[in-house]
């Protein structure tokens, strides 16, 4: 806005008669307008295209990639040599599906509780709940549905014992989500118990006795993976306490000790099982041969742990061709040993 003021020109020579003196202009400040507050930054960068939609967010929230862990449900019937019997395969397949439901429910609850911590994590901030794609209320409702369907179907479709295993898994994992995750060492055991209960579920659903060697390998193999995951998180995240409180209670050397010890026990237990089985076999000692790919797979995975790249075990296993090849070789030689080919 400008205000025009008519005034004579500056002192100097006298202007000719009849000349028009140009008006002088004085700039006056414009009236202030209220400032609008800056827009809040997004919770997390949205994924482009259909991957950032609500529907795909719901799918990602139940973490279908994590269902690969539930293959452990097949381990006990496979190790017992009974997996191809229809009365064993059917209940085992049902147990696998129900564990997928129960595990997804736990992930939904965990991500809802940890939403603020996940938003400070370089990778977890992209999770649908942390990114604001899936509302927390919807996530909790979906979790309740998953738990209810899993427990009821376990009683109706298999054996009540499977419902007890699933119920134990849900209670322990929910306890972890609420307060056990902040207890050093206990949090490692609780997460490892999730893997162990998966292995137990397959045998319970099919009504099979579980081998002591199988339980040892499953328990310490699970602890090895969990300790490696924590070590990778400690290496990846600079401010450990900002994303997981128990990480500030661990040192890199302590976690190295845990996953080294657990790997040693798992390898020893598996080797003893293989030698015990080899004594009853005729022909090629396939159970003994299976030790080689098993040890190599553990050593290769330990290399990824040592580099701090084992934050997501399922991604390493599915993305490493050499590790996948070793896994196939181990599964083939173990199957030959179990079925006595």
C-alpha cells in the first residue's frame, strides 16, 4: 500500500512558473497477516503407488513375510519321519496356518504398542501402523480376531493340546509386548521361546513324541538367531535406547558371547543326533553327511550376524542364494537319513 503526499521539490533552482511538481511517494508498511503454522511432517515417507494404499498397508501389517518362520511347525513331524502320512500331514498343515494367524495377531499388538519407538527407527518407521496407514484401533481389532480364530480352530480341527501351545505362545508374546521386552536377557529367552513353541506345535498337533535332540537344537538355534538379531540392531542403530530399551543393557561382546554359545550347543546337539541316527542306518550315512551343510549354513549366517546384517533373519535366508542352497542340501541329506534311503 502506498500513500501519496504532494510537496514541493527539494531546495535548489526555482521551478518554472506553471510547472507541475511530481508527487513524492512514501511506502507505508502493509498490514500484517497472521502466519499459518507449518504443516506437520509426515509420520514416515509413504511408499509410492499401490504399495502405499490402505489395503496393502493392512496386508503388510500382518507381516506375511514373517510366516516363513512358521515352517518350523513342520520340523518335528519331518524329523520323526512321519510328515508324509496323511493323519500327520493334515493336522500339521492346520497348525502351520493357525500359527500364522496367532503370530500376525502378536505382530499387530506389538506394532501398536511400539508405534512411537518404531517411528524413530530407520527401517521400522515404514511399517503401516507407524506410518499412519493402518489405525491402531483397527490393528487391535484384527489381533483379537486372529487370536480367537486360531484358538477355536485348534480345538475343533486338531487336538486341544495345540490350543494350549498356541495359547502359551500368545500369552508369552503379549507379555513380551507389554513389559518383558524391557527385561534384559529375559527378552532374549521370550523371543527364542516363540521359535521353540513353533517346533513343538507340529509334534503336538500330530500327536508325536518329541525328541530331546530336536528340542535342544530348536531351543539353542532359536537363541542363536535372536541374539544375532539384537546384535545387528545394536550395530545398525546409533541411539540404542531410542528404539529398544534393552539394547542399552547389552554390549556387542555380550551378544557375541550369547550367539556363539548358542550356536555351539545347537551344532553339538545336532551332531550327536546325527551320530545316534547313523548307528541304526544301513547304506550311505546320510545323517552324518547332513552335518556338513548344517555347519556351513550356521557359519554363513554367523558371518551376516557379525556384519550387523541379521536384523531380519527371514530376509537374509530368502535373499542369500548360497544360504538357500545349503539349506536345500541339508534338508535333502537329512530327509535321506531320516527315511533310510
